[in-house]
C-alpha cells in the first residue's frame, strides 16, 4: 500500500478584503491645490509704516514723560498745606517772536530766549529807585538758588530808548537786557488787576511759556517765599532741564 503524501503549496499571506480589491488597481490621482504665497517685499512694506509710527510715538512719549511728570508734580500732586506764593498763569503764554535789541544794538527775536528758566522784569531804561529794587531782588533770587542758579537767566526788558544809568550797569553783567516796543508785550505779559506791568517779576519756563507772576508787593521780607517757589520749580524740572540752552538746529 503506497502512502500518498500531500505537500501543501505555500499560500500567499491573507489580505484584508479591501486591500485585495485594491491590488492591481491603478493608483488614484491626487488632487493638489496650490495657494499663492504673499510677496515678501509687499508684506514688509505694509508692516513697516505702522512699525515706524509706533517707534516714533514711543520715542515722543519717552521724551515728554519727564516734562509731564514734573508739571503734574508741581501743579497737581501738591503736598497738603503747600502754598504757592506766585500766581500760576493758566493758560500759559508763549514767548512772542518779536524783535529786540541788546544795549550794544545786536538784534535778536525774543523767543530766542527759550531753553532756560527766565526771571523777567520790565521797565523804562531810566530805572528809578523802585526799578532798581526789583533788579536787586531779581539778582538775589537767582543767587540764592546755589547750584541751580545757572538754570535761571535774569532778563530785563526795556520799553523805551532811555539810557540805563551807569551806576547800575555793573550789576547787570550776568543779565540779559533787551529793548523792545511796549506794545509787543501787551499780548504776552500782563499785570495783576489794579497794577502796572513794571510792578511784577515774571517766571518763564524753558519751553518759553510765561507760567508765574510774583505779587506786586514782593520785597526783601517776602523774597524767601518767592525763593521757595523757584526752588520747587528747579526740583520739579531737574530730570529734564539742565543749565544752558540746547544748540540751535541747523
């Protein structure tokens, strides 16, 4: 009896039905959608103006912040009980661009005095005793500021052609003395009600704004109160104001 042996043929690995159906089928075409890419140059140009504006705004805010803070400190955030001796001017009035002449005849616009604190007095050139006393108080108020005195200029505005008395000239060595028409001051400085322009000392800030007027009865006894006002102004502006005027723009 012969044995019949059956040799099993090797079977191909089983395939899932779906896979089996796909064998031999042509691959399906892939659909591709091509999206346009933005042009780099155009995108940069669209962003650059806005970026530049934000940078410019940030720089302006950084420059203005000390000035704004100092004015807030002086005008708004005042310690309880503080009293200002001088009268604050609101709204402030800028230096007019009127022509002036020095005692030597040099011509310059009045608004060229911007860049320093100014302590201003006004009178005719003859300067009688009352005028000379104000010049003395003006000089003393500047001197007692000590290290800050170089941040404040003394300015004497002459509203006529009268000759300045020789005896007072030595005391004017560090003062700015300018002649101009009296009418040129009427839209800028003003006296308190019932007083004359010549009776006051006026304070102008480095931006060129008239911002304070000392009382007409300022004398040697009350000068200490005016000194305190000036010291507060120096402290409030110390972060952004320095002695000397900035160089003129070309």
